[in-house]
C-alpha cells in the first residue's frame, strides 16, 4: 500500500467523524430520539420534553464538555466499579501509547526513513511512497541504528509493566474499599449448590436442609430450591408479546375513533375489536397454563424426587448467617464424592441467569466440551472473510483471479479505496457477528450469572480476534499452514519477524477504519436508531422500556486487540501510533458520555474484568518481545537479539508476581475482611434480622411470580364494546 491510499482511508474516516458528530449533536436533542440517546435519563425519571426551539436543529458540543468533566467518583457512584475499570482500560492505554508514540514518532520513525534497505524516500512524491519505508524493514541490515529500536523495546516494556502494576494495585484497592463500604448484600451470604444427590425417601428441599444443618449448625440459615422453568419462561414471553400487541391495537383503535368522531357505524373498528377479543382469549389461555405450571413447579421441592419430572434442577441457593460462614461452605469440599454437592459463589439476585442450570456434573462437562468444539469450528469457518480481505490487499492477485476488473483497477482512486478502505470495512462487518455468537455459546456452557457469561465470552472474543484477525492475516494460507508456522517453536521468532512487519500496510488503515468507525457507531447507536425509526409508528413515547447496559464482551476485547496492535507495531511501524491515539481519545469521550446518558449497570463484578485486561496485555508484551528477537536476528544484529531474549522471561516473572500478589483479591475476599464486616453487622441485630427475612425471597425465580396481563386487557377491551 502507498501513502496516498492511507490518506484516502484517513480522509474518508475523518469525514465520517465530522458527519457523525454533527448528526449526533442534532439528533440527541429531538424528543423522539430520547430512547436512543438518553435512555438512562428517561429510565431514571428525568423528563426532557420541551417545546420545539430552533436551537434543537443546531449542533452543539456541550455533551463533550459534560463527558470530559465527569469525575471518577461521579462515574463510580453512578455506574459502579465495572464502568470505572472499563474507563481505566482506556486511560491506561492512552498512557502507554502516548509514551510509545513519543519514542516511535520522534525517534524510531526518522530512523526508519533514514534507511534505504527497501528504497529511498521520495520527498517530491511523498504520497507515492510505500508504507514499508516507514517500517523497520527499511533500516539497513547490520546497522547500528537498530540499537535505537532495541532500547525502545526495553523502555516501552518497562513502562508498560510499571503501569500494569500500578493499575492492578489501584483496582485491587478500589475492590477492597468497595467491599468494606458496602451494606450487607444477598450474594455475600449465599452459595449455589448443584448436583444434589437424589433420594426416593425425601425431597430435594429436605436433603439440602439436613445436609447443611448437619455440616454448619451454627451458621446455616435456610435455602431455596431452584426449579427448571424454561417452558414457563417461554410462555411468559408469549404472554408479554400478546399483551403489548393488545395495547398497541387498543391505542390505534382509540386514535382512529377520535379521528372519525366515533362514527361510520364502526366500520373502522369492528375488525380490530374482533382481533383484540381473539388475542385476549389467547392471552387468558396462556396465563392459565402459566399458573398451572407455576403451581406444579412450586410443589416440586416439597415432594420426593421423580426422574420423570421436568421441573427438577437438583440445585439450590443456600443462605448463611454470616459472610464467613458462606465463604467456608464454598471453599471446603462438602462431600466425599467431588461430583456431588458442588458449590460455587452465588451471583447477585439481578445477575442470576435463570434460563440455564446444569442438572449434573456430567451435563456441565459435556456442555463445555461441545462449546469448545463449536468455537473451533466457528474460528475455522471465519477464515473465509479473512482470505477475502487478504485478496483485496493484493492487486496483482485480484487481476489474476478477475481479469475483467483490470480496467477498473487501473483507476487510481478505485485502487486506493479497494486497498485502503474496503478490506478493513469487510473485516469489521464480519467481526460484528463474533460477540453475539460467543455470548450465546457462553450462555449454554453452564454459567449461572450474566457476569460470568460476559467474562467467558470476553475471553473467547479476545482469542478469536487475535487468531483470526492477527495471526490469520499475518500468516496467510490454510489453517494447517498457520498451525504449522505457530507451533514450530524453533522458528517462531523468525517467522514472526518476517510476517508481522509485512502486514503493517494492512493494520495501519485497519486501526483508522475499524477503530474510528466502531467508536463512532457506538456514539451514533446505529442499530438502536434504525430500530427506533421502524418501531416509532407502532409505539408510544410513554411505553415502558429498560435502559441498556454496556456489552463488555464486545467492547473490552476490541480495545485490548487494538492495544495488541499498538504494542506489537510501535517499534516495527510507529506510524500506527497516531491513529491509535485518535481512536483512544474518541473512545475516552464517547464512552464517558454513554455511561452518563445511555448505559445503566446490569450487574456489579467489583472489577473482576481487570485480570482479563492484565493477562491480555502481558500476552501482547511477550509477543512483541519475541518479534523483536526475530527482527534483530533477521537484521543481522545478533547482540541485540541475544540481549532481548531475557525480556520475555522478565515479563513472565513479573506476571507471576502479579498473579500471586493481586489475583487472589479478585477471586475471593480475605477471611480478615469477611470477619471484620460480620462483626460490624453484629452491632445492629435488628437490621440483620430484617435482612435475613429479605434474603429468603430475593432469589425467587422471576418465572414463578404471578402475572396479571389478562385482567389488564379487560379495561382495554371494554370501552370498545360501548
């Protein structure tokens, strides 16, 4: 790729930035778009209905100033520790790449341009230069200038490790202070036990009660048996949709009667009246079925086990009188048979993922195995769009495969679009499918909380992206060839040193195209906006709705992958750093704005996403250092290659220290912290007794709550009969 193609791509994305910012500044002021751009404020009861004014059509940057001025304490109090951790990921990346950018742009880039290994830089036709002249490939082999790159690798590695330690320590301290300042929370006193052994002589509830009362007589409080309510949830979803449909028809009929003065002998309303009656009767039948199934499910825990029963989940939430008692029950193996009475920490009531509970240890193990196989197959199938993208970056290959395009490819502007913008766009559109697919696979893997599902999906998306976007692009060819290259440990550094710099011309515009476009689409909320336009004629402004929550398994892997590109290419092709900094600056402002106006926290993990961030950054560092070892050897500077070899070892030792020092804080709270909080609670026994009473009902399955949709529809239908 030449510089002009990169400039074309950057120009298109800059124009999109200006267009999106302008449109957003106008659309966010329109009352009809409040559910798209300020749903959190609406859900919190803040009314923004105002009479029309001309200034609503004039773009204004006031939202930028508001997002910029949001303090860390305000973000923490409004959106929780997870949002704070997410923003720290962005600010951490900004610190790293600002430091790397100063070295890369002002030191390494001139050194690369000074070389002539590939070609001399044509200053008179600067836009016609290849992007390869800006990379380390243009530095002459054996040149002492390569020691500058060697020092840069050590400096950035050291600075990154220092910042990782600082952030890990800070997030760990925030997690501890969050726990210390929190009121008694249900999940702190609760564990989940599943794979409960069955008996024909007693019920599941009796088994749980006798088992834990015998093991923990002083701390055991009570329990709630979990039922399998998948079929009830399906019926509830149908009844909810029918109820919405009846309300919509009722609203349309009322408006139609008003417009026609209630006349024309009911010609406009009779058909809708019949349809409402039909839906009303159907809704009553569904609700009757729901009540019957709810009654059956509620009785399951009190009767002896029946293998033919579809409601038996063989799981229960077990409550204790203290945090320390719950932690002890979780960490100690309850049974001699490790496949029975399996315990795990209970999620918060709002975090429970009710649709799926494993019936047995074996089923959970099989589901994980199936998900692994499906992930591998999905990863292999995704190589198709990657191969297509690789073909678009090679014009000679396109002319051979499609000779009829030769005349079109000879046009300079078309060539710049195809090689600079189109490959990244195709890859970006394909990657949109990955987070939802990985989220679904994680949901059937046996996790019982939304947070665990999102963290599992985040890991899957990270490694999927690293494999299919980075390694599949760097090592072109079949899947077997890629595996052979990566698993050949003797030649891995030299293979990386040859392949990675060669793809700099793809990844530099990839950051500008995919990165900038993704963060702008986050601001503009393209899919919710289009959905709102389609639904607007059929819904009313005052209809109930829920504010969305941030999809961490979509956005955390995305930022981490751009971090991998930045760390890997900062010394190979430092030209990537400015585009990465622009992406991070946009993300900093836009996501702070989204936390203020759009996203509401669905759950709170108290910063448990940070170990994922840390591990990903360590992987990026080690990968960069291995590439540096191979690059210096390839450039015939053996001493630099030899002195770089200890760097991955030091990085892994640093990671080992961090895992020993900080990771236990993110897996469980210390006994010291638990006992201290329990003693504080003992000072207010009345409040704790009330808390215990509430604890027994907060983990009730939402599918077992009574519904009253059909009774509400009577008031919707009766006015039409008159």
